[in-house]
């Protein structure tokens, strides 16, 4: 009896570049988030940061590192 298809998650690294006030340049922060696809990862991080920030997928993590960081699906974690 086949069960429900299991969704596979990937630990994506999402870069957030936000401009600082007073012309001091930009600050960059990287989040790790477990999602099925890159679009979902961007949306999960976008909900937590300033809407004017520039977001980009900059990589992914192995399952071993994601487990060591204790990442949970759908919860962005700053790294």
C-alpha cells in the first residue's frame, strides 16, 4: 500500500544584503533554511527581514551540517 509521497528538503543558504542608514554601505547576513525548493527558501527569509533587502540563494548545506546546526524545516536560522 503506497503511502503519501514524502517531501524532500534541502538546507539552502540565503544571503540578505540590507543597506544601512547614514550611507555606511551595506550589511550582509546569511540564513540557513530547510525548504523543498529555492523559491520557498527565499520567501521564508523574506518574511523575517526588511522588504527592501536584496535576497539571493548562495549555496546549500549537506545533511550532516544541517543536522549539526539542528535546523528544522521552515525555520530560518542565521549562520
